[in-house]
């Protein structure tokens, strides 16, 4: 069950419940991080409808959200009996939100959909003519100017992905760890921006430039321990390290690991079983991906996408490093590649929209 699929089902139920035109019902993204009661997702559509349909309800103003939510939940139950939807459970909470628990089959379908991340995140195929914006950052003078170029690239790429025009083809194929600035692709690094790129590399620089919020940060500003907003040749900070202290490296490593894990699983390599709660955490973050990208596009704030990808990579790290207490080799199993394939797809697509490469091998 994808976010768009759930939104369409709830929209249809609300239209049936109150005799509304579905086209006039506001679009409300369902979110995993809003869910309660162990549910997979929650939608705030009932509170949004309470004002417009309140005059049809025999309830006080304070109870209208709960009444709307209960009525929509009842219609969803009827739709399930009719075979139109297949949720495991739908319930209301005190906020008037609908909490939806998916079936096992719907959870599997979510992971399968997320593996095709360009379509999953934007609802569209990524094919057609054209090129993705990508500025030559080394041609900038000050580092701040390179930062403005990188952020403009990210905004343009995100807007192209979710906008009305058909976007060009998305990321595909094998990608190495080589960097044009770290590995000799640009020999003359004269300007401060070019020297900074020579110190940290293009991929780390683009993540560093898109990670912070202010458009005109102070020269000494950081976004974390030893993570300068404007890394320079004199002070590259952790952006120059190939460790978890560097968010760009951590994101790219998570992608390479997820792709490799899919490869190992296809080859039948045994791996430890993982705890269900870690799978649920990663799956929930994947579910929220389309709404995060939509928010980043509407607000024109690439840091929203960067921080989401970092959270997803952290959850994936917990998933892959926190196995169950299994010691007997006979109890080791081949990991289902569905989850790492979904993680790889979303991280690869997110990095691509930031202008960052996603290595495919460890």
C-alpha cells in the first residue's frame, strides 16, 4: 500500500460518507510518523473535513473531528467487506486522525513499490528528453557562491522531478566511488570554491551545501560536530572523512551496502535474521518519502530531503546491525532483498535529486 493508494482510498470513503465530490476534497498526505496505536499510517483528512461538513453533523464543534473520523472509518469498513480495500484494521484517535494498519501483503507491496523509487516518490515515470541541472561548482569564486549554485541545482532537480513537465531519465547503472575533484578530474583548483572541492569532493560538498537551512549562513556556522556549512580547503571538517562523521559518506555507503545486500541475497549468501521492529521503522520511513519530497519541493528547501535521507540511512544501519540473538548457523537465513532494494531505490533517487552520486559497490 503506497501513500497515494491510501490517500485515494480514504478520499473515496470520505466522498461516500458525506456525498462529496472527490475532486473537491483536499489532498492530505497520510504519514507513518503521525500514526498511533502501532498502526502503519495515519491521515489527518477527517479534521480537515470537519469544518466543511460540520453543519451536517449532530455534534458539538469540539466533537466534529471525531464524528467525521468515525463515519469515514465505518465507510472504509464497508468498503473492506465489499472487497474494495484490504486493510487489517482502521481506528480513530482523540485527534480525529484515522490510524490504518496494513496487511502483510500491503506491507510487501509498499516495499516493492519503493524499489522503483522515481515512480514511488513522484507518482510518475522518469523518461523523456532533457537534462538535469548540474552547475560546475569549481567555476564559482567564493565557497558561498558554490553553495548557492548547488542549492539552486537541487531545487531545480526536485522541481523537475515533481513538476508538470515530464522529467528526463533518472539514475541507473553502476556507479563508482570516484570523485572528479578528489581523483584528478580537475587539475587547476584556483578559486576558494575549487580548492574546497579538492579537499572534500563534489558529493560531500553538495550534501554540505544543501544540509543547512539559512540562505546566507555565517562563515563559522556548522550543522553538527565538525560539519561546517561552508567547508573550505583550510577547514574541510568531517566532510573530508570517509567515516560516519561525514553525512555524505554515510548516505552513499548505506546505498552501496543495500545494493550489495541485494546482490548477496540473490547469490544465496546467509545473513542474520533481523528484528521485526527495525523492519517496521525502515518501512515507515519509506512510506513517508513521497510526502517529504513534496514538502521539499513546495517549500524549495533541499535540507528537508537531506535530513530525511539521513534518518532513513540511520534506520537502515540499525536494521542491518541489530540482528536477533541467533548463534546457530542453522538459524541464519537469507535476508529478503525487498527491504534493502527499497532503501537503495529511495536513497539513490534522493541523492540523484541533490546532484550526488550513489556508489553501487562497497
